């Protein structure tokens, strides 16, 4: 989410998202309240592997179980499609990791990302 992004950046991000959705076997799940999508998640899958990704809920709608419902539904869909390996990537120091643990995900490893500011 880039709240300060200009229109060109938002357009480019949307175009990149659409390419990714087309390139991967992807499904998007969402929860609508008051006519607005307030929470969403994506499921990417290929052969025996599925990834739950981009789980997000608008701040005003958090604490209502939306993320739990979406992750649960995505996992149900992956299981129904006979995926043997279902994973997601979470920030080890952030609170969603606890939610994912409660939903049955186990930590299997970590990776580091580096940023160089120019």
C-alpha cells in the first residue's frame, strides 16, 4: 500500500499486479462492507504448491476476523485443488505472524531483504 503515491505510480503498480495475476494461476478473495472492498487476499498456485499472499484489511475494519476468514478460505481452496505445499510469507517481527500460527502455519525458515538508498 502506497498512500502517498501519485497517479502514475498507482497506475504502474496496478499494471504490475495485473501481469502477475495473469502469469500465475491466481485467485483474489475479498470481503465487502458498505459497498467497499475492506479486506482481500490472493492465492497463487502451480501444480502442487500454493501461496497465500497480500492479505490486507483497511484499518477501520480490522479486528473483525476478515483476515482470518480470507486466509482460511484461500487454504480451503488450495486443499480442494490438491496442493501439497501451502505457504505464505510474513514479516517475522510483525503481529500477523501470530495469526498465521493460530491458523496452522508453521515457521519453516527466514529470508533477509536489503535496501540501498541512493
